[in-house]
C-alpha cells in the first residue's frame, strides 16, 4: 500500500529521552487517538505513529504519523489551489 508520512519536528522526546508533555503534544496525541478509532470513507485512514529519537544530544525527536495516501494532496494544497480561505 502507498502511504503518506507526516513528520512533526521537535516532538516526541527531548534531548534527555523524556517524552514531551506540552499542550501542543497533547493535542497531537488526542488527534491520533481519534484517527485510530475512525473508520470512515470520508476521513484519511490512520496506520501507525512512530517517535524517532533525536540524532544529536541537543536535538529534539520527531513524530512520524503514517496515514493513507490521498492523491489530491494535502488540505493546505487544496486550499491554496482554491485561492486561499477566501475561495471557499
């Protein structure tokens, strides 16, 4: 299957390997929880989520969200092609 990977920088773990606990991370985890339970033909399918640890000691980790691939592009691509938010 062809999938899309959304990479979220500075997420997952800090330089000490501790899980990030800020409110933005909580929102992302909440969205992943909802996506993992949704099985609708109108919502992009969720496959898996990975936390990639930092490569260097002072860097932050990344979160990789694996989703169903949609040929039309991302939502921001569609909004931009339609002339921005005013086009809808």
